[in-house]
């Protein structure tokens, strides 16, 4: 440690010293030298204070320094492996805010559950096979973290995730949700097992409010939301139509005001697709996260205007939500849409419907910038998933979860984003996917 302090002080880089010390402490090691030093890159960090860097030092699972190549030399040791990025574009790994993950693995594998042994063990083996296929698909797309809302009831999915973590082959980071109606069971589970790890965590509940509010038992759902919030749990409830969103925002407001919860508890509305004009300001006012899936906009945009009519101007309103101060976050809703986050970025930035009928964008005033879309898939996704203490941004002290792409997204026509490929995916400093 004395050597590194001397080197950095001699260079007069006190800021570098501070960030390296932070990173070394996070890595939990006395050796201040990097195990890997990435140089000569175009690194977009998602860090508001320092959005770009050309070098990044990693020690074990953690970033210990990110910034200029010259300053990074201070953490280069005799055993440091230097990786020349050759100008490649690097960014934080994509965070997908909504998946039905095991269902995705089922679809990829065309697994027939009827063919499995009907015992609990046989069914678990099938789920683990689905998980492995889904995980490999996600890693190949640069996804390093998913928020899962369940495919087989939530609890069975969580069991499979926990087995994979115990067996040490879970590479992805997963935030697992279970059904809202089971909030008491979740409370007991947390009391017994804690909140999980940086690889797999829980504490979130999911449900759905239907637009007409006729097929939803709103009395029971309101009671469950209030009780779960009062118990300190987190809520990710789906609402698509404007009346459903207004009702849910009202219940969330009541929970914030009248129960013993905390503003630190994350309240999300999944979908938030069709909003009333009054809804926009309430997201920021209440600290409710609009958890949206932008690919749906360029899919639904083929028919939505004819079916919905005038409210179309407040449909998939990414720009308006950001301008209102809402913490917009993005994902896929896989398997209802492709898992590929680059397709979601393309959708949010261009709003070109998949039938080619809107080359300038469907409701073009709701387009957002490339950087805003990437933030929604990284930094904001980590906040919404309660992982912002260790992921979502490339900075000293955070886990080294990042992806290398075949093109610099900031230096290309957004129309070509779907053609960009993932070259490499790294999670916790470990290479988990490399393009052949």
C-alpha cells in the first residue's frame, strides 16, 4: 500500500487516490494493484459526475479505478493483466426491469414439462434447465441483471434461482419477485433467510391491476398493497390502461401517507403504458418508478392509434415522464417481447414501428435521447431493483459488470442500433460471454 500511495501522491492525483482506496476497500483486499487493467477504450460509465473514461482497473469482482489511462498506471502491478480494448465501446451491463425468465428458457428449449418425471425433483430439474438456457441467452445479449416477476408462480422460480446460486453456476444477478397475495409468506421468508445476496435477492411483490377494474378485486388488492408496504416490502404492480394507473397511483399515495412504510421502499408501476394527463406529475411526486418496456411501443404502435384514439398522445410517453422528473426504467417483458436490450434502446430513441409505417417515429415527440435510454437500462434500473449500491454504474467500489459492443452507440445512426452485436459480457470481473 505504501508504494501505491507514494506513486499517486507523486503524480498529484489526490482524486485518483481517493477512488482507488474506495475500490480497494470494496474489493476487501490489501493489495491495491489491479488484477485486470482495461485501457484504450471508449467507456461510457453511466456516472453523472464522470460519464466517460478510457481506462478501468478491476481487482477481483470490483472496479478499483476508472478514468484516464495515465492515472490508471498507478494501480498497475507486476501481475496485472492489461487488456487493450483497441478503441472498443464499453458500458455498464444492461439491467432488464421485467422478465418471465424461466418461461423464456422454456420457450428457447421447447421443453415439454409433460415429459418430465412429475416428482418435485424432476420438475426442479426442468426449471434449472430452463434457467441455464435463459441465462446463456441473456449473457449473449449483454444483460447482466434481470428483475424477474415469475413464470410459475414466483416461489418455484425463486427456488430454482437459489439452487443455481448454491451450486455456483448462477452468473446473472437476479431480483426475484413473488405474488402480491403472498406477502405474509414473503415476510416470514425474509425473517428466516434475510434479503439475499448481490447475486440473488428478493423482497419485491408483483401483481396486476386490469384497466376496467372490473376483473380485479380492488378491495383485496388495496388491502394487500397497504399491508405489504407497512411490512416494509417493495411493490412492482402492473397497470396498463389509464384508469388502472390512476387507481394504483392513488393507492400508492395512500400507502406513502398513511402506513408505517418508508420512502426508501421502491414502488413501481409495471407497464405504465397509457396514462391520463394528471398521472405524469404524480410519479415524481410520490417517488413511484414507471417501469416500462419500450419494445411494446413499436409493436403496439401499429394498431394503438386506431383502437385508443385521442389519448394516444399520452401512450408510452417516455419523454413526458422524464420531463416530469420520474425515474424511468426500461426492460423487455420477455417473453412478451424480445429480451435484446438494444432493441429496446432502438425503440425508445426512434419509435419506428416494426411494420415500417412510421419512419420518423410513432408519436415522435415522445422520443428520448440515446443517453437517456441507456440510463434507463443501467443506472435507473439498479435504483428500481435496489441494487444501486453495487451495480448500474461503472465507478470505483461498484461491481465490475460491463459489456463490450461492436459499435459505439453514440457515434452511429440510431436506426442501425439493432445491428450492433455484443462482443463480450463481464459480471463481477469474470468473462461470462464472448462472441465467437
